[in-house]
C-alpha cells in the first residue's frame, strides 16, 4: 500500500505532509501551548527534526499501518495541524493522534478531521476498534474524541512521562482513554 491518500471534509483537506510543509509545521509546533499537549513533539522543534519526521511518515505509508495527514483549510490552503491513525494489525485496531495550531483552536477543525479519520479507519482500513488518548486537563481533546463518536473508557494515573530539557520539564501525566468499536460506529 504505497499510495498517497487524500481525505476531505467540508472545510478541510487532509493529505500526507511533504518536506515543503516543514517550515509551517515548525511555525505551529514551536508554540509551547501546542507542544505540551503532545507526547512526542520536541520543543523547540527545529526544521531538521520536522523534515526527518516527514521522512518517517513516508516510510510508514509503505506498510499501510501508519497514515499521517497534514490538515489544510480548503478556503485558504493554510496548514493548521496534523492528525494520524496508526494501526496495530494483529489486533485490528488503531490509535489516532493529533495537534492543531493554537490560532485555530476552538473552531471545530480537530473534531471535523477526527470524524473523517474515524470513518477512514472503519471504511478503508476495515478496523474493529479506533482509540485515542489525551492528557488529563486537556478536556478539549477529550471533547474532540467524544464528538467523533468515541466513548470515555477511563484514566490511567501517571501513564506517560513527559520531559523537555529546554523548559526544565519532567513530569508523569495522567492519561484519559476513549475508544469506539466498529459495531457501535455502524449503529
């Protein structure tokens, strides 16, 4: 499965990022308010790191188990965030992860993209389960998941350790989990 997949919603175009998108991704992720809501975005996030990340995305497409999309506003063409779905083939489930640039928070873009990614997971990847997690305290992220049809399943205390040397930041974070089964998605 080495094809480039593009998805659409009413207001968004979702496509794999290219190296040409690296500068814009850096611009959006070099905001501590964005980076701290994620587990894996470094802060600061140098363009070389983003270019390397984009290369890893291309490699993941070859297996068909990892699909990462840059989110673009149809109206302006602006890249506003990213969302990925990563499949565990053995268990026929996938985890969704995402971030949106701070200037675009509160407009329903993450929800719109997540709804489309959930549909992609069930229709195109033929998954049995889609799931996502969020740091407790980021209730907006939980609302995105629930609006995409996922059900809150619980909290695991101190599930992840987040560190960031440049901010002298090292903590364990509680993580909330949401999920959706194919049978429930079908109704």
